[in-house]
C-alpha cells in the first residue's frame, strides 16, 4: 500500500484508535516535534529509525515490517537516537505506555484503514 500524509484508523490486537500518517519527507521530519502529546499514534513511512531530539515527552516506538507486523518495541526518552532496524519499513510512535495498553508486542500485526481517501 502506498501511503500519503493524512489521517486513518489504526487497529491493534486490543484497540482501535486515531492515526496520523506522515509519508512525505516534510511530515516525517516534523513528526512529533513541538507537540505536548499525541492523540492515538503517528505512523512514519518509510522509516527504519527515529530520534527524540527536541521532543517534550517520552514515546513508545514500534518498528513494523512491510506487512505491518511488529518486529521491535522500545520506549525512548527525549534526546535519544534510536538504532536503525534493517527490516523495518514503518515506525509507529505514541505516548509512552500506550502500546502496552493496545496489546502491541513483537509479532503482533496492526492494520491501517484510511479515512481521507483521495
């Protein structure tokens, strides 16, 4: 699936929540910078690593393969540089602690349903 900037719904094993998609270079570069929080999650695509420099809050990060299966999970404090994950094609970001509540773990699969189709 080719992604474009916009909004969608994210379905995880235990939750359905709002999702913001950052597919353009500009949107991926901005990410969660300058925000005090995020409602739901942010999907960066394509992406294999992230950083939290200049971020105001800690985040959960899920690295996803091309089939949207979680290949790694981590929590990052502000001011950190994440390791690149070679098999990752997408990165899902949310406020720290959220992903455990959504039932995300390594091996879990998520789905994305676009809301604003062109």
